[in-house]
């Protein structure tokens, strides 16, 4: 991902899927209920290619609420059901805090 990619005000969550053998879903901006459909479409697209793994690159998240966390958990469950490894890479501080508050730290890699 280019460092200059930012979501516009009308598009609070930027989502991009990249393929390099595995699938990487880049998320940038505010991940709330308005971005869950966009994120899920990207997860579905990635899983449809039967990659060995799906990584969510989350260093660019500036905000995430419970619906964003639920979407990440749903993505992990879908990957598990498809036999695809799933991980969240470089979780942003807001994502770490939200996961801790909601008791889903297992979603994130150890520091």
C-alpha cells in the first residue's frame, strides 16, 4: 500500500485486497458499521480465490467500534471454515485498545 493512500471524507474506511500468493486485505481509516459491508465483500472475494492465508493489514485503522471488531471475528471464522489461515497484522493502537476492552485480544498477534 502506498503511504499516501487515505480514505476520503465520504468513504471513511478504505479497503483494498492484494494478492501475492496469499491475500492481504488493507484497511485504513474508521472501521464502523458503515464499512462492514465493504470489508466483508473484500473478505469474500479473497476467500473465493482459495489462498493459503488471509492477512488483514490494520496499521492504518484510526478508529474501530464493536461492529468493526465483529466483522474481523466473522472474517476469522469464515477463513477457519474454509481452511485458510487468518491473521491481523500490525494492529493500530485503536484496534488494540478496542480488542482489549471487548475481550477479544486473541484476534490480534502478541506484541
